[in-house]
C-alpha cells in the first residue's frame, strides 16, 4: 500500500461505481484471483477518458478484458480499442467477456507476445494503457513511442510495486530484483525523455502519466 489504507478506503467509498456488467466481471476476476485495475485506478482512467476523448486506444495486457471494457464503456466518443494478451487461459475468458458486454465489434484482441505484436501495428494511437508484465515495460517502450500520437497519452500501471521500487535492490527478494531494476530504468527513461512529459503518481499501485511533447 503506497497511500494510507484508510485514506484509500475513504476515496474509494466516494466512487460512483461501474455498470452492472463490469461489476460482475470484477467479482468473477476477484473470485478467480485474476488481478484487475484497482478502484482508484478505475476512477482515474474514467477521468482521463473524459478529458482526452481518444478515438484510437491501445492496451498492452488484456487479462480478462475488464479494463478494455471499462474504456469502451466510459470513453465519451466512439472509439476502437486494440488490446494484446499472451496468456492463453485468459484470452478465451476475455473474448467471452467482450461478447457479454456487447463490445466484441469495438475491441480487437490480438494474441501473442506484445514485444512481437507491437511491431506489426500501425499508429498513431491517441491513448495507450500499459498493464502487462512489469519487467517488460522498458522493452516495449520503443514501439510504444513509435505508436503514440503527438499529444497522445501513455498510462503505465503498477509502476511503484507497492513501494518496493524505492528500496535498495538488496532489500528486494531475489526473484523480484530483475523487475525492480527494469522498473527503475523505465521510470528514469520516461521522466528524462526529451519526447515526453511525465508525472509519476501514487494512484493504486503507482502510475506514470505521459504525453508526447
């Protein structure tokens, strides 16, 4: 927990909620121990969509499709969403969820390793949501920048690793040290890029919010 848990609970209590279908998918994901974006991230994402009104959205990391459906539901303008997922067991669930939500024509799910799939895409995308394997963000970044529109928005989720990112690598468990190193490199690269203006925010498990200059 990055922000005081009581404060997060209070903030989340103010949330107006989602559609019944999104609520159902969230309950199912929670029951199956599938991670989805946190409540405070859901609220922030809806705010960004209302402000940016993106027509073309790219998501890296579909899971069971919750965030893609949320974006399709709450983007105030008609939009097309491309989302990438590599975990076979979740791909079928995501496709079923898109159909249940009536969004299968609006959301295109591409199967495979994002590092390879990204190379096949043509931009520009107005809005890119990064929520995949955290240790791969830095490797995805060159293709993400190629695809991001001028004045486009890049949102990267889970970048503060419940606060572990501020710790020495020796204070992090051995199995997490590679992710820790790569995430710190990703954060430094984003915040020092001449192409981007980036803010790092303690929303959920930490996000970066970047726009192309």
